[in-house]
C-alpha cells in the first residue's frame, strides 16, 4: 500500500492496517530473494494468472475463494481464520492448543478437493489449499523455552511449502 490521503478514484481504505489509506499494489515476487517480476496498481477486478502457485495471507483466504480458484484451475494456498473454513470438521483451536507442539489435524473435502490443516506451533496455524498435501511430514527445529535448546517438531508439508514461498512480497518491502 502506498500511503495517500488525497482524493482519487483508485484510493483504497483498509481498516486495521499500518497504512490504511492509499493505493493498493499487487506484486509478483520471487519467494527466495524478494525480486519483483511485476507490480501493478489495483484498479478493480481483473483476470488472474493460471499455471502459477499463489500463496496469500489470511486477509484474503476463505473456503469460497479456494473453491472459486479451483474452478478456474489456479493453484492456491493460504493462511485462514477459523470462521472462514466453511464449518470444516477439523479439530477446534482450543483442543489443539492442549496438544504438544508439532501436533496437527487435517481434513480433505472430496467434492471440492480442498485440504484444510491445523498445526500447533507456538500458536495454532490454519491453512487451506487446493493443490498441496499434508504428507510427507517434515521435522523442523524450534526453540524450546522449557528445555532451553532447539527441539525437533513435526510439520506437515503444506505448512513448510507455505513458509518457503510466502515471503516474497515481504522481502520486497
């Protein structure tokens, strides 16, 4: 978002953001380096790219969006709020918080071919995807305050893929 407070028909307002008012920009960035391949100012509804994997944060993600992207044959993965998971029968956040770090639960909707996963790290992380899988489960290093050293915890493949490819736009900033 490019800060702008004047009057212009392209100006956007997004509550609860550090820069609330201005011009929204879309950027296609390389996830490892943050190199920007393409940037454009948001001008309203437009066509979406096909044959790419799209990763986005919980500002955008919902079950309805994933279903729509699946119908358009666009592969996508994103963090999601529990209230946007279309009443998925995944384990509740409260019961997941009681589990050990590295615990996870997942559900696959055969009709829409959308996978939902919840993983317990320091906090619970929820993802939806129309192309990623949970297996194979990886082992990742995390700092344990209780043991005062690094420990290895399980991490579903969908979580690790999203972590690897999510940060391109953040690196550009």
